[in-house]
C-alpha cells in the first residue's frame, strides 16, 4: 500500500509546478480560470496591472496580494446579509502569510466566495483587499454592504 501511495504522489509531483522561491512568480492561465476554462477566477493580482482593480490611491501592501472569486461568487457576496471571514496561517504557501477566506450563506450552508493570499496581517493589506472587492462591486453596479460580519482576530 505504501508503494502505491508513494508512486501516485511521485507522479502527481511531476505534474505539479515547483513552488516558487519568491512572491513574484508568473501565474499560468490554468490558475486564473475555472476548471472548464470558461470563467475568470483570479480577480486581482497586485503584481499584474491587467488584474488591478483597486483604483484608490491608498497606501499599498509591501507584498503581493492575490484574490480569487468568480462572477457567481461575487454576486453571492454582494447579495449577502451575513459574511464570515477567517484567515488560515499554517496552511499558507511560501512567501505569503495567510490564506484569507470570506464565506456567505446559501440555503443554510456556508459557501466560500472569496479566497485571498495575503503577504502579512497589516491593516493596509486588509484595506487594499477590501478596496478590490468594493471596486468589483462598483464595476457591476452592486454594493458590498452586509448587515453582519463575523470574524475572529488572532494575535
């Protein structure tokens, strides 16, 4: 059994790109679109001017910010009265401090609507990330205005 698992892991590893050494890596189109290659998934990349949504001239985070959300996920986000947010620190890839997730409720079930890779836990980074979402709402004439946001804060 160990041999089969080891062999599968070895072959899967050959198909997976190597982890980058810095945050200034190229993202192939395969990771910018959905699995059918029909819809955009990568909403924002602070290192790619073609994916820059934040129009505000606020201070920018020092590191790279990546935000993924499909159009369907954004519509659910902008229609939601309740949002739940959480950052995962132990599972973040190298060169990023956290995976930040925003979830909405659909038919009584928590559904992830935004995934972001953030370089740090500074206020400027969170402000920049939310400005991306506010800018996305503006583009489709919607508002990000939930009645309740639940999150936890860790030191």
